[in-house]
C-alpha cells in the first residue's frame, strides 16, 4: 500500500469552502450531515480548519476576492488533499460565469479531482461523487 | 485597548463567507464591524444582459434559501409595469410555493440556531423534519431547492388537483413534527437560559435601523408586506401576523416557530382554493413589456424583498435593483451584540437569520485617502437622487 492510498483509506475529514455561491450547495453539503443522509456513518466529518482536512469541498463561483483566499487555503492544506468542485458554479461558473467579478472556475485556480454538477446537486449526488473519488486509483489524483 | 476577534471569512460556524470583527474588552463585546464582498457576483449587472424570462432563473440564484421570494418580487415588479393580472390559480400556486419556502427556511434557522448554541440535537432534529418539505418541493417542481416556478403572467407548472390529497398528507406530517419541535424548543431550560434576555432589540431600535421581517415582529412591530400591501393570494385568505413583545433571541425563535403554523394554514386554504379554479389556467400569455418603471416586493422568510426595474420596451431590463431584508437587519448587530459576552454575540448575530448572499450588492463608500471616512446621510441621499435623475433620463 502506497502512502497516498494509506492516507485516504479510512475516515475522510472534509473542509468546506463556500465561494461566491447562492447558498444552495452549502445547504446541501450541510444536509449530507443530517440524519437522512448522515455521512458520518462513513467516518466523514466537517472540520473547522483546513489543516485537519483530507478533502477540500469548493462550491460557488470564485470571485476576485475569493481567489487569493482559495489559493491560500489550498497552500495551507496538508498534502495529499483531494479537491471536489460542487455544483454548476464550482464546475464551470454556471450562471455567474459572465459576471464582472468572476475569477474563473475552480479548476482554473487549483487542481480539481472530482466534479459534482447540478444546481444544486442532491445530497445523494454529493455522496456518490465522493465515493467515486475514493474508488479512483491514487495515481489518478491530480492535486496531492 | 480592545482586542479584535475575527469570525470568518471561512469560519466553520457559518456556511457563507463573511467577516465579523468583534472588538472586545475582556469578554465583553464593545464594537462590531463586518466586511463583505466574498460573495459578490454582480447580479444586478448580469440581469441587464438577460431577457425577462432568463432573469427569473438569475434572481432565483440571488439566494438559495429564499429562491422564491426574489422571483416573486421581480414578477410583482414587471407585472406592475405591464399591468398584468395573473389568473387565480397561478396566484394560489405562487402563494403555496412561497409559504412552503417559509416553512423550510424557518426550520433551517431553528436548526442552525441550535447549532450556534452548541445544541446539535436541535440542529439534527430540525433538519430531519425539513426533509419532507423538500420532498414536497421535488414533487411539485422537480428540484429540491431552486424551483423555477415563476414566469411573467403566471407559473411554469401546475399543481394538478389529484396531487392535493398527497400534499395535504405531507403537510399534516410536517405540522405534527413542528408541534414536537416547538414543544421541545419552547420548554427547554437550556435554550431559555441561553436565549432569554440576550440580544434585545427594543421597538425604538427596530424603527431606528428600519429592520423588517421576524426581527421586527419579535419586537412588537407588526410589519409584514403580505398584510400591508397584499399581493398574490394573500388577500383572498384568512391569516394573522405573528408578533412577540420581548425582542430577544427567544422571541425571534418563537415568532418563527409560530409563523410555520400560519404558513401551514395558508397552504391548506390555498389548496382548497385551487380545487375551485379550473385546471391548467396557470398563466396568461404576455407578448411584450412596455416602457416604464416598476417596483415590487414580497415577504421573504427574513423580511421584505424589494425589486426595482426600469424597462425601455425591449426584451431586457435597463436597470434592475435588488434590496434584500438582511441588508437592513444586519445593521442591528450594532445594537444587539454590543455589551454582550462573546459567547452570546454569536447567537445574537444568528438571530436575525442573516443571509449574506442576498445582501452582497452594496457598494461600500470609503474615503480613498484615509480609508475610514464613510459618506454621511445627506451626501448619500444626494448621490441616490442623482442616480435616479440619471435613470429617468435614460
């Protein structure tokens, strides 16, 4: 077992970065924690600091002010880390891509391992996306 | 010498990015400042590049939680310009969606408030009981959060009459669960101890800050757009405005919890009204929007949403201005947080149910040289009048 495989073998801790979003994806991520979906049964936990996290969830379009903070958070993260772009805005910029403050979709700023499209994606879709990411071979992980 | 305690911008407590600076002496908060812009998307500018049909999808994404209130206010605004009268069936459907949204938003707030207090049981319960409401949304509109139900002159989808018994069944379930939650929250000694007498806003404070929605109603001011300037199906049905006198966090929670019962009753009356209207009459065809200026408002779960639009007879709005309730409600932090301990300040911040993605459309006015001076009231009024003059000349 390689080091990367070992890192992502057990409980994943998630850090949530909400960019310039409409709040829907944030709510759906929180929804994953609540009794109906309950990601904690997989050992996943939302943590308060990026320094404790294995997965960085990014949602919302990224504006000029968010951009440098996202980069800083990515640099602070302990490597290897998996980055997941959630929602249409996280994947492409969505409806806000033409906005005057838009600074590029997440993958133009930091490497992204998984995309979960939808506006907003259902909690089931978020869970499915993260499970797919975990089943990926570690050499296919981009950020790390 | 006060110490600055920052909350945010990416704080685990808040799911949206914003920065609060609490100026503290010892454990007492002496001043509070907040910084925003992390969530700015330029929606008003984007709106000018979209057709009237597309703007509805855009304003829905101003805020995910109040994703009916913004289209509702915009529809009221454009229908005022075009002097359009929507069919009764569409009015009922609009009201049903708006009230369902209020239930889910208030449940969401109760959960988050519990989370802020460190009482995660309330958080888990409230969010569990919120799920049936979202299921209902999925049944009606096909999506859990952004419903895309509104269009000029009516609604996009009908609620068929044979769906009504099923909706009523789910509503009964929601009501039962709300009973349980209300009982648990209102009788809990821990919640009493943490929220009673905390973050008090008096009637005068509410008038000074021009606060709206449940924040104002919890201080004894019965301000509600649904009653003051009725729109859609609200004048056709029986309901009352919920108020409380105390003005503390507990009163705000009480107002929200009791409002959910009103919402359930409004939806039930609307469903009965729906049965009397012929099926399928959900919209009237609107060919073009004339030139004009219109304003529209709607009561969001957090207070009054206000939309202004100017049209020039083309397919696009020339100017679109949005004012969300949190814009005025957030300013009350200056009153409610000061003098509290840090631990009570968080729940006082959360008590007005602030929504930052709604609010992110202000231009802050700072002096470039010193970086401190904010324009005074008179100057702001002058700038605002100048802007209106400019718009009128367009």
